[in-house]
C-alpha cells in the first residue's frame, strides 16, 4: 500500500491548467483593444496565477512537484490570444463560449446557480481521501473559478452578438438611404 495521495494528479492538473490560464488571459488582456475586457481578463489572469502557485505549493508540502506536459492545443490558443483576432472569436475558440452548452472546455458552467451533476467542479470532492488542507484549497478554488466564469461570461456578453451588430448596421444604412431620398425629394419640391 502506497502513502502517495490519490489526488496528486488532480492537484498537478490544476497547477498546470491554472498556470496556462494565466499565460493565456494575461496575453489576451495585453492584446485586446477593449479596456473593460482587458480589466476582466487581467483580474482573472491574476487569480489563475495565484491558483497555480497555491496548488504548486500544496504539491511541494506533500513532497511532490509539478509535472509539465506539452500541449499543442495550449500553444495554439496562446498564439490566438496574442493575435489581432476579434475578441468574440477568442471567447469561442479559447473558452468555448458561444459553442455547445455542455462544452467540456467551459469548466465554469456552474455560474448560473445550477449546481447539477454536470458541474465538473462539484466532482472535485468525489475522492473521500482528500485531506482537510487540500479540501480547503479546493473549496476556495471552486468558488473563485465559478466567479471567474461569471466575470468572463459577463465580459463576453458585453461584446454583443456580431449578427446583431451586422443587422443594426444594415438597418442604419437603410435608414440613411431613406433619409437621403427624402432630402432629395425635399430639394426638388423647393425648386
């Protein structure tokens, strides 16, 4: 029987994922032209960085270290985050917002108050051997991840829907055309 905790893989995955989350969001926050979005991205990035450090520290306290693994998808997302691609497209590709409702990339789905069995964060406590110190870290992590999800979703919603924006522009153009026609008619009547 091993004294190695069964939840080491979970702690490692969180430490690595949060570190990568920091890299993605901080890169994106520096690239976006939207100052309000940049503020939200920076806030969540700092939180991700803190989570990475906290879980790395916990692994160290348990006598282990973080094990990195290369990830091509992360590399692609990091490149996208630093690009001039529209923020709405970044939300869809990097965070899965705007895609299928049960998108597995959206690990903050519990943000609507629905704490159903579909919430992957709620499943973090399935391991009954988690010690109290690790359990406390996980509890805070879950609450903050849900809050981060709410903040990011709110920021995404503030960007609007490109289809709605296109329809609005089309409607404005049609109104301007009608106004121009009306002005031309008035000019001919004045003569």
